[in-house]
């Protein structure tokens, strides 16, 4: 190669490198390089393909063909046409005498009038980024030094595209981290609002939720009284007494919530079987457990716990209500209330149903105050968690292997 020619090519290569070092959209890189090299190398066309999915190439830049031809060649499979073969083999391909050739892979470059065509894979760190090819129509075929120059320029383009892709990935990672930090900040803000600013709303919601059951039961008893008086005075009196107990229970709930707000508690030994009986009676009076077979099991050593009877019955009542709702479509619904020793000084109390069951994601969210739902599994379970926490116990739910779920909590043994 004459020294003057070598100097011009080296100067062009320097211009290419300088151009590619500047910030540039990866889609226009090949076009800028073509503009620099076109006159010196008598180039008539170029095609820049980008790897797009498994075994596919997408045309992202071109020159020297019509819009219809560009649309025809917009998408290639590996092994299809010259560029597809280059992508599949990851080796440069150079063809001359194209217009006289019947080689199938040359049909497109032949149709656009090229006489010689050199295509190079764009590979960095064994990652195929795409292909870049240059062609001539009437000028002599590429000399060896020109082919070497074009391949070096293609290598520069590959490095620049790889650098630009890495920058995009870094920006995407930064955006993801920023979004994650924003989500965490929003979650902390929501927790802070719930813990600090929404105390009165939580108290009102708790009262409304927990008073609904005893007041509904009292209303049911009182509604039945006028019907009972003419026929069975004793039952009418019994219904009035039951209504009175439910009203007193409602008042007890108000007092307990007030004591809880003031940091006071009324924990003493209470019989588990009696609390089971009371919670079931409330559910029956409210019409919740109608038609459901109920079984209670209290193991030796688990007969008594230390706690606030009214609050523990609240927890049982919430569990029973949710269990009954879960079995609304079960042909033979069955409910089990059980108590057994748990460790050295704890009693495990469970309400077991044979309903639709719970998936793992739902179980994880049941007692989370941030995920309170509008369904039955919402505020009531959050209140249960607060009560059990105040007793120093644990609360959780488990899916049953035979279907349904166990809602469990532990209390100190008396």
C-alpha cells in the first residue's frame, strides 16, 4: 500500500475513533461512519443489523436502498442472506462478482445492484451485537488493505455500541434502585402515618368492627322476644337476658379498648373451654355458624390461660367468623376449636376450618396492617394481632393439607 494511501486511511481511522468516542445514539453510529468513509472507499451502500432476540436480526440503519427494499430486509433469521450467515458463523464474509452469481444468500444484495459486499460481525466479549456490511456497485472490488480497514472500523463500532449498551444498562439499574428507594420511602411514610397520625381512625374502626357482633346478636335476641312472649315466657326472658349479656359485652369491649389505650390490662386466669363456649354462643346468636358442625378439643395442661377474657373472646370470634365465611360453599362444613400445650409455658389455641384454604401469599399478608383489605380477612385480623401482641403471644395462619386453614395464636399458660 502506498504511504500516501496508508496515511489517508490512518487519518480516517482516527476520525472514526474520535467520532465514536463522542456521545451518540447507537442507532446512528453506522450511518456516521459511512458518511466518513463513503468518498474515500467509494461506498454505495451499507446495512447495520442489530441482534434482536434469539436467532433474529433487525435492520437499524442503512443507505443505498429504497424504502421498499429496506422493508423487505427489515428482519432476518440467523443463516438468512449474507448478514444472517455472518451472525450465525460470527465470521466476516466478503463476496465479489455478485451480479453474475447465483448463490442464494446473495439474492438481496444482488437485487440492490451491488457488485461486491463485505460484512463483519459486531462481537464484544463473546456477545453478538449485530452485523455491519458495506458494498460497492461499480467501483473495483475491495483491496485487502481496504477490507482490513473496514473490519477495524467495524470493531470500533462494536466497542462503541457495547459501551453505549452498558451505559443504558447502568442507567436502568440506577432507575430501578431509585424506584426501589422511592417505594421504601413511601412505605415508611405510610407506616408513620398509620402509627402516628391515624390513631383516632384506628380506634374508631376497631370499635365499629368489634361492637358490630355483640350488638347484632343483642338485636336478634330482642327481635325474637315479642314473638316469644305470648307462647313461651321463659324463653322470652332468656332471650332478653342473652341480649343484656351482649350489650354488657359491648360495653366491656369499649372499656377494654380504653384500658388498652391507657396502657392498662386486666390479665388473669381464664378457662379456655368457657371462652370457646362464649365465642360460639356469640357466633350462633349472630347467625354466623348456622348449619356448621362444631367440635372443641382442650388437652390436659391447656385448660387455662392468662389474659383478658373479653379480648381473647374477640380474637376467637373473629377467627370463627372468618372460618364460617370460608366454608359458605362447603357441602358439610366443620369447625374445630382446639387448645394444647405449646412449649413450656404457652398454650396454642386454634380455630380450624375445612373451607377453600389460603395460598402462601395471602397467608403472609393476613396480619399485615399495610395490606388491610375490604374483605372479611382485613381489619379484624389486624385487631387480633394487636390483642395477641399485647398478651405477649404469637399469631399466625397455616394451610391444612386436607383443605382449609388453621388460625392460631399462643397465650401464657395459667
